[in-house]
C-alpha cells in the first residue's frame, strides 16, 4: 500500500500535494465553523469550505487557532449566551455569534469574561432587535418617552439615562459627550438655541429604534436615528477660513481622503493619516506607512482640528449600532488624547445614482443611515458634523456622476470642491 | 462560472469533471467531455447555449458535404463547384451570425453578445476551410466536430485551435503524467491571472479614478507599462489555464503566447502574441488575399485589411479600429521602410517594441477618444497636454506599491526565465513554489468572491 502511494507520489507529486492540502484546508474550514469561523457567513452552495479558512486568514484568524483554548472559550461563552435566546439560535446559529467572533479577531487577548459581556446587549447583537414582540414594544415605548428628533423644540431634553442603558441596544451611544459633560452638567431642557449661544455642548441624541434582524441579515444599515443629529449639527454657524487654518489639522480617512491629500494643496498644511480601505474599526490600530499610528501622531504634535471621514468600507458589516459604537469609541479616544482639538466628523461621501441603484451594500440609503448616526455625536462645542455631500451631489442627493469615474471617488480635479467646502466650514473660537 | 479562476470551477466543477472523465472507459471519454463542455457553457450562457448547439449542428452538416479525404484530388468540376458552394454557405452563415450578434451587442444591448462567440465562430470557419482544403484527413464524426467547437477549456476565450491540432478521434488514454503537467500549466496561468494581472488592474483603475488629466507624466508611462503587463498576464494566464486543462484531458498543449515582449519588431510581436488568432488571420485572410507574395501595393492593402478586421474583432469601440489601424500601419512601415534596420542593429528593435507597444495598448485600453487624447497629452506633455491638479509625487507612491508586481511581471517576460521554469518544472522546489502560488491565488479569490470590489477597496 505504502509503496503504491510512494510510487504515485513520485509520478504526480504536485497533484497529490494539491489534493491533500485541499482536503486539509476543507477540514479546517468545516471544523473551524464551530469556533473561530463561527462569525463568518458560509453558504455551502456558493463556495467551498476551504474558502472559509482563507477568508478567516484575511481577518487575522489563523487556521491553527481552531485548537486555541481561548477560541474554545469564546465558543463556550457564545453558547452560554444563546441559552437565553434558544429560539433565535436554532434558527440561525451563525448570526448571533458574529460579534463574538469579530471581537475575537480584533482582540485575541480578550478574556472570556469580556466575551460573555459582549454577548450582552452592549455588543449590539442584532438578534436582540427582533427578539419577539416584547422588544419591539419596549422600543416603541422608549421612542415615545424620548425627545422627538424631528421636533426641534424637544432637543434639549435630558434623556432618561437609566432607561437607555437598560433597554437600548447601544448604551454606549453618546457616551462621549456625556463623559465630557459629566462635570459641566447638561444644558437645561428646551433651550437648544440658548445652549448653542452659551457654548454649552449639546446633549446626546438617543436612537429611535433598534436595527432589526432582517436589516442585519440583509446588510442594511438601519436609519435608527433619523435626521435629528444632522439637523442639530447644521444649526452651527461655520466660518470661512483660509488655508493656514489647517496648519494644526489632522485628517484621518480612507482612499477618498487619500484623494484630498494627493490632489489638493491641503497636505502642505495639514497632516494626513489616511489609507485605502481604512475603517473606523482599524483606525486606531492602523500603522500608517512612514507615519506610525494615530496615537503616536497625537503624542508628537498638538492638533487643533481633527477631521475624520470613514465608514464606506465597513458598509454592510455589522449594524448601525456596531458602527456607531466603534465610531463613538474612536472619537472618545481622540477627545481624550487631544482634549483641546475640535473634532470634525465628516459625513461619508455618497455614491452616484448608478451605483446607488445597483449596489445592495454601497448605496446612499446605507450611507445616509450611518451619517445620521454619527451626526448625533456632534455637540457643536468640541465635536462638529459636516457633510461634503452638500457640494458634490446632484439634486437627487447622489454623488454627481460628472465628478467621478468609478462612481465612488472624486476625480482628482474635483477634490478642490471638498477643500473649498472645508474652508467654508471652519470653527473659530475666541479665546 | 465561466472563469477558470473562480472557486466554483476550481473546487466543484473541475474535480467532478476530471473524476468522471478519468473514471469512464476510453471509448466513452469524448462523449463525457462533450456533455461536460455543454454543462460548462450552459452555466455561463443558459440561453445562448442553444445558439452554440445550433451553429454546431449546421456546421457539422455543411462540413460533411465539403469534406474530401486528404490527398484525393477532385476529378469532376461539378464536385469542386458543389464543395465550393457549401463552403461559401458555411462561411457566409458563420460570418453572418458573428456580424449580427456583434451589431446587436453594439446597438441594442451588450448582453446580447454570447460568451465566446468570436472564438467558436472562428473555429467553425477554420473547420470549414480546412475541410475544403483537405487538411483534415480523417472524416470527423458528429461527436468530434461538436467537441472541437465546444471543448470547455477553449469555448469561452480560445485558444483558437485548428481541428487537426486536436488529434480528435483517437481514444484518449489515461495519463497521470498529463494530469500532473497540465495542472502545473494551469497553476502557472492561475497565478499570472490572479496574482499579477488582477493586481496590476488596480493600478489602471486608480489612474481612471484619479482622472487622466491629473496624473503626472511618469505615472502615465507607468500606467501604460502596467496595462501592457496586465493585459499580457491576463490573457497569457488564461491561455495557459486553458492549455493546461487540455493537457490534463490528454490533448496537446496549444501555444498562444511565445514571449512577445522579447520581439524586435511589431510584426514579430504579433507572431508571438495571441498566436492562434494571428495564425487564423494569416491562414484564412492574409494568404488567400495574396499575402506578401505579390506586388508591394497589394501587400500593403492585404495588411491593412487584416489589421482593420483584427481591430473590429477585438471590440466595437472606435478605439479598437484606431488600434488595429495603428498596428497595421506600423507593420506596413516595417515591411516597406525600416524593418531591416530593426533586425540589423542590436537592441534597437527591442527598444522600439517596448516603447511603441505600450502606446498601442493605451489606444486599446481607453475607449473614449477624448480621454485618449488627454492620456497622450500626459504621456507627451510637450504636445500641450498640461495637467490639472497634478500631483508630482504620485509616481513615488505608485512605484512603492506596485514595484513588486512590475519586477515579477518583467522577469516573466524574459525568454530565458521561461525556459528555466519549463526545464525545471519537475524539481521539488518548483513543485512547492507552484503549490504556494495555487493557494495564494485561492486566498485572493476567496476574499473576493461575492464582493465586486474585491481588489478595489476604497
């Protein structure tokens, strides 16, 4: 038998090696779905099992981790959580563990205790949203109690925090402004305008509802905040500034910001920490070639303005809540390291109408939903929300197709529109 | 699932095809392969598969009337005339079908161009003319004819093999050696396509994204070079995969690219680039028109006809016609004016090819003539192509990101390098390298499946 195999191996070593490694990778893919790859969507009809291993690899989940004790613990904790929601779990065992696996991928050293926590509502688990009618009722109830985002007058209301943290899927939301104002006290209710004049930071806006499971499964970013945040942020009166304004500015972004850096003269003034395919998840970990991490940048220089435009690459990944949570953390980090800096949250630039109507993920309704979420972080004191879509979109609100070749990025020539927009949206405080 | 580099083909369709093909007795092998080819094509073109079957049946019927065993002269005039009539019918029908669908795809909807039509129709024309010229000695049965037209490795993008090159009809023998060798060619092709061509495609996409008016002159040249390599590895990779599959199935290896970038003239380049297409035009258009064995004027006309047709064959845009015209003109100039100097003076020919071919590829790549003008303005700013919002440092950034692909690509353009790989293809280190190339390609494909932006992250 062995001589036969030896003979065969001698005759066609390449074939044997490919077949055997292929089988091994398939086994890893299949076995790993119980633990390390549990977070991946896998459709056996669409792709072979070994693709799971390679997809995991891309997310820094390596095949040998299927034997890791930690991964097993995460798996165990995932199952533990599922105990309370066994109905959902049986329907689709993959989805609920998604966040767990993603967290594992990001932070291998995560303790099992944290993993258990992540199974709680705090992780924005999508199954929560559809967990029977009771939850929906709660959400409605909540929405009624909360300030109505569309009516400007209610903006000053201090939300019932206890209520939010118990029932809301995203207790972290708005924690930045909260944390910052903790000592300063929130503004008095019903005095939105007054609060702006007195430079008091605005209170956080709570989501109207939770993302539903259907939205999550279909990669739809739920518009859970409405346009309250956007409207409120737009009330701030920005100032026209000149280029020297950007001398102490830091830009963080993806390939679109790379375009701003490369095809305008802003990089002669500001520092750019941007890279193709950057996401809000990777923002703080990223080691920018030749520059280092953002944390190092903040340690090296004192920045007066920090601009962020991120979010297009992670469309279709996780829920609006997940995105918002990461964004909130990111902004909180920047605030902590650079308390004096003004942070400009830039709305994600939209895509053209053609792309919008043909792409299930990279479309403007998903972009708008996420912009509506991050706009609520603006307190018009330290954190501002600005939206370049005002100057690059057509009447229908899609990216103007004349400004782009690939439906996504501004042509180099048109990056100047963005620069001019930034120049007209300066924040100058008298000190 | 028409792409050989797709996971569904690599890990589902292909293994099943091979196992069945190797399991059945030799006499059934052609039938099985025909069935598999039908399934493969139907996956890609569930509707137009009927067109393939219809044209196959008609061509078989007409071919039967045309066929005459090799070496047997036609004695009667009537017989000769009868065969000629059928040949005209067959070729007229094939050309007509190609023309109709090409027009439909241009004027109505691009989705109306059936997968591989240009390739299989060219095979059908070749089949009929070879039948008429008595270059096919054994009369093809319906199974062999259908298989020749439909063979799944070749149906979608060639190579445009001639019937006699396929060695049809002789019962295929199982051969592990063939399987092993074919798999190696296939893997080399897969690597070229996925690891080189698909990566370099991002560079070209980036240039379009930035807008040609804003790229620096060095970047414009880098882009032209990158596109030249991208096109080469995309098509050579595909051809290698196709020929590798043919070898796996026990058929001969069909050479489609023969180190074209080492050529010393444009005419030599096109004898080495897409060899089977070049031979097709030579055998069925150029030589029947009189080729070069006639007076100079006639030869120039012949070349012009061949190259305009080649341009039309490649695509419907005006730029393809322009491309065919430019290449044709260069070849005419070589044949009539300066060709001999290129051969005599060392290196001159190579420099000439490496300088001009990328420029012709730019014409090939940019379908909008206005944009083409802008691109040439950036390539030659002296002609008045001032850029707008040009970033002078862009070249450094792109060189940094892409130099590895350029180094790998250029090294694979050196003939000695290719001879080295082929000579040592059984060496354990080469085998291991190929295993790595295979799985790296699968890694890339796994992370791009279902995501149209696979290599176009923002």
